[in-house]
C-alpha cells in the first residue's frame, strides 16, 4: 500500500521532491501539497484502491502524511469489510 500511495503522490502531488524521499510521517502540506493536489490525490487513491472517501474523512488530517493516508485507506477498507 505504501508504494502505491507514494507512486500516486509522485504522479498527482505536484511536490518539489520525489515521494520516495519523503519520510512516512512528514507533513505533506509543509512540503508543498496544495488543496487542489490533495483532491487529485484523493481521486487517484479512490480509483487505485477501489474505495470512496466518506465525508467524515475528507479533511486535511487524512492527507497530512503518507502514514495518515495509509491509516485512512486502511480504515475505509476495514469499514467496507464490516459492512
């Protein structure tokens, strides 16, 4: 999952550094992730993992770091299993 997220971040994040050089807990917004890029990233993640972000997870903290994105995607996948 981490590699897939990093690939999407490289493709869609518009960051000044390669995603493979970013620490897993680094603040992506401080590095340069814009609001527009975060929406593009969200759409890419939805497609790549065949998920849909519920409204309560559409917030800055869901996308603040690679770790946060992984936790959010894992939570969505877990919720889907339970439903």
